[in-house]
């Protein structure tokens, strides 16, 4: 595999609050062990709670193109954490690397209208901003 296309296996995440555009932006990559997943979702939860308290709609763009698959335990933690953090009316756009991954993620991570999967960043942003959202307290 060429170094230009190698995926870093060490877990890494960045969470950015883009207040100007009204979007919480995340980049996740590598293999997330359970400790890293918990830390990531705790930080995510704190930011989402802060945005709710400020009356901001919850719009999240997650770039997961370089994220490696989770263990079954990790997958269960992702499912329970997203259900705990996000509520109907929130919008979470997950950017993935291929249509195959998109289909697999749809089967693995179900949460109604809250989470959607994209291979195009432009399509993800369009979906995030398309609907006026009610603020959930």
C-alpha cells in the first residue's frame, strides 16, 4: 500500500465547534478502542449539551472516511451513545469512504431521521442545512 493511501491505525479525533456555520464538525480516524470511544462520546456529549443550553440546533458533520471498523463491543457503545446524545430533530451527517461502507453503516447504526450517511461532503452539508430544525431542550 502506498504511504499516500495508508490509514493511520492509532485512534484520533478532533471536534470543532463551527459556530459561524452552526455545525459541530468532527474528524475520526484509525481504530477506536473502548476507552477512546468513551472519551470521544463524553466530549461530544458535553459539546452537544452546551449547544442545546445556548438554543443552537444540533447539526453534526462527522468525517469518518479514515475510521477503521469497530469491534462488536465498540459498535454497541456507538449505538447506545448516539441514542443517548442525539434526539429527534438533531441532524448528524456521517461522511464515509464508499457506498459499500454507507450501506453497511446504515444497517449497523440505526437512529431514525437523526443520522444519515454520505460519500460527498457537499451532499452531507446540504442535508444538514436543508431543514429548519426545532431546538431540543
